[in-house]
C-alpha cells in the first residue's frame, strides 16, 4: 500500500524542499561490511550469498520509512508499507545482465526459496527485464563482483526526483582473518541525511554479525 505524505504536515518539509527544489542533491556512500561470520554460516548451511545480502538490505529498507519514501506513478509523494528488491543477474555466456524481482518476506528461508524459484524460472531469459510484472514497490540492487572498489558513484541523468536508495555491492576480499564486502548506496538528500546512511550501514553490519539468528 502507498501512503501519501501531506507535505505541510511533514516535519521534514524544510529539508525536503531545500534538497529537492533549491539545491537538488543526491549522494553516495561506500563502506566495507565485515561478512566473516556471515560467509561461514551460509557455507555451513549450504545457502547462497547473494540472496542473503539482498535479504539483509531489504530488511533494513523495510524497517525505516526514509528508505521507502518516493513519488508514485502519479507523482504523489508518499511511502510504501513494504518494498521488494529488484536485482541484477549476470549471463556468463554473452556477458549481459538482466533484472529480476523477488517478493520480500521477513523470514529468510521463505525469501531464499522464492529467490531460487525465480532464478530457476528466469535466469536464462537474456533480456533487460527477465521477470515480468514488476510491482511499483521495488528498489534496485546490483552487483559488480569483479571489483573490490573503495568508492562507487551512480550518475542518473533525469530530473533528479528518484528518491529511493540504490544499492551496489562489489567483490568481497579476505584481509588477514576477516572478509570484507564493499557496499555502495546512492541516496537522495531530500529524504535521507547522513544519519540515515549511518543507520543503514550499522544495521546491515548488525545483521551480518547476528547471522546465526536469522539464516
């Protein structure tokens, strides 16, 4: 369900107006997640890494209204009750990629099953949108697993009114006895400040550290 925001009754109105209408501003932050415990737990249980990260990101997105605030198809400002991830997959044979969406579920086992089913049905569909009928309440996740980047900036040349977070994960590497994954998120300052970016990464790290509780 999409919930409209009454701008004049929104305590964020001055910030929203400034960063959307006066100084239109997006920004990106890249940070390393310590996924040492997560990698070991997933290997122990025979679970896939990519859907685990997608589920972690979706869990945090769905925990905070700031990450679900956007304009709907009719241009109304509001937020979704729940969002599902729309993510990229890579085709090794022709080096292209496609997008697939999987309906979110707070239970990781349920989401993992849905992910595997979507991969089975659509992984060989070599077109930009592999799974049709993507709902409007999705947000984008992509991966560049060939590069352990320290920074990533996504430049979107439109009117600058895309308010949802955009996630890009890189190649994880081992450093001494730890494994680190670079994760970049593109945010719109009209709805998310530095504090919210901090909440995002801190909660993702907490989920990675508490992986035995949910995966």
